[in-house]
């Protein structure tokens, strides 16, 4: 994919120093940049908030906050950051509730083959960005709908107050918006707020 980053900025959280160093070397060899390496979930949360990496690679079992707890905190603070969990426990599975809370994209078994790690990281980053974009679009659509409702409501009030037609009432607000260089929705709010006993 053309918009795909060739180098992913990764935060590695693994309490086993040897495994951590192996992961860091492997990520470097794959062409990715390790922005920080930490040994606990709590450190992972702090570092992620400071460095906003593209992806966080979290060991599931760590002292203090577990990988799943850290993933949850990171997903909440940084919705655009991809979360990938790794574990040496082959019987380990994530419940759907864990996945929803942590937005973890994958659970990898240790040791992870380089090609699997690379592909999983890339997919995770892509998915995190798509999710963030979808959320942004949904929020924008909601905001536009709310704005339309307010404009319609204000238009009705103006028609009642001035005896104007729907088109004239709209033009009054449009002119006011242009003259004051403010958004139509703000003019609509002002109209609604100026109605006795009304608040938007």
C-alpha cells in the first residue's frame, strides 16, 4: 500500500532482558525504529504517552500492570497507536472483552518468526489508523447532523419572529454568518439562545 510507512516506530515492553534485546535487534533488522524499550507495563504506558509510537509490542506477563492492562491504558490514551501482544504461554488466549478493551490487533507466540512479526506489525498499524479515521469520520458526521438540527431549529424561530419564508430566514443567518465571519451553527445557537426561556 502506497501510504504505508516503511519504518514503524515501535515501543517494546518485555520484562526478560534477553528476550527484549532479541526483539529490539530483530525489529532493527526488519528496518523499524525502536523508540524505547521498557521492562514493565507501567513504564510502557508512560513511555507511550510521551513518545506516541506507531505500535506497542507488549509482553502479556509483566510485573505491575500486565500487558493487557497496559494495552487498555495505551489504547484509551492513544487511539491511533497499534497494540500487539506477545506471550510465551502457548495456552494463552484473549477474550473478546480483552480485545475490545485493549484494541489489541494480535497475540503473537514467542519466539515470533521475523516475517510474522513484520507482517503483524504492519497490519496492526494499518488497522489502528483505519479505526482512528473511521472514528473521526463518525464524530464529524454526528457534529454535522447536530449542526443541521440547530440551523433548522433557528430557522423556524426566525420565520416565526420575522414572518419571513424558510429561504429568507436561511439567508438572514447566512448573511450574519458571512458578516461576522462565524460558522452558521454558531449563528443558529445565538438565535436559539436569544429566544426567551430557550437554551441550545
